[in-house]
């Protein structure tokens, strides 16, 4: 029950901001060029302690971690191959982005 309430609160209060410069592709999916963006900054409000994952197009987990606080944390683009990825918390896809 606690997990369900937490996920509901996260989904209801979630404010995610990617704080790196990105080129907008069609369908408003941000595109990050590795040369220009060595990392992607992500801020997730009210999600301290929640687990997140970065998944590739096939649904494989490429990176995972825990939100430490409400401050911006950074994901190094050097750890990601070129392709499309999803930032996921639980079963909720919060952001899709492309690395080139």
C-alpha cells in the first residue's frame, strides 16, 4: 500500500526538467548530441528515494539508480550508445529522449 501511495504521489506531483541543451525532434522528443552534451541533467520533484531506470528501445535497463534528493542529478551520455531511451520510474515512462 505504501508503494502504491508513493507511486501515486510521484505521478501526481511529478515535475521533470531536463536541464541540458537539446534539439527538439518531431513529437517533442529531445535529441542530445554526445559532443555537445556530456551529461543530461534531470530533476524529479517529490521523488527522493524512488528508483529510476534508463531503458533502451528493446526495454533493456541500461542505467539505474535512486533519486537522492530534489536537486538535479546528471546522467553521463558517454555511458549511452546512440539510440532512443526512456527515463522510467516504476511502470511510468517520464521522458523519452534520443542520443546521437
